[in-house]
C-alpha cells in the first residue's frame, strides 16, 4: 500500500508526470491532480501494482512536487481512497 501526494505549492504545471502515470491529470487551475474514481485529489492511497509508475512520475517531476510513500498500517480498506480539497 502506498500514498501519492502532490505538493500543489511546488507544482508548476510542467506535466512530465502525466505521461508516466495516467492517474495524474491537469486540473482547472493548470496544475497536476490525481484522478481517483472520477474525482480529483491531491493525495490518495493505493493498493495495487502501479507504484513503479507513480515513482517514475515523481522522478520525472522537475520540481519534486510528487511524493510516493509507504502507507502500510493505514486503516483504509478500499483499494483507493481520495481526499479532495475543499
Ligand atoms: S511533473 Fe511535477 S510540476 Fe509538472 S505537473 Fe506534474 S507534479 Fe506538477
């Protein structure tokens, strides 16, 4: 289980991430968001085999705006959960 977090303060809309992992999308502000279950989020937890794609997106980001971290021990049971900013 792992968590992807986008630092929206650091993101500058370069979109190198989009071509590495299609969960990254351009939102209405011209910055990167995560698309999870047809909603946009800046952080989400996943339990799948796509961590490598997320890490490639993080490595490709010239502004280091993407973090991929272990999320083991978190209590979510869904395959993906989202936290949408207000
Ligand atoms: S590559 Fe980094 S700076 Fe570019 S859109 Fe993605 S998160 Fe933002």
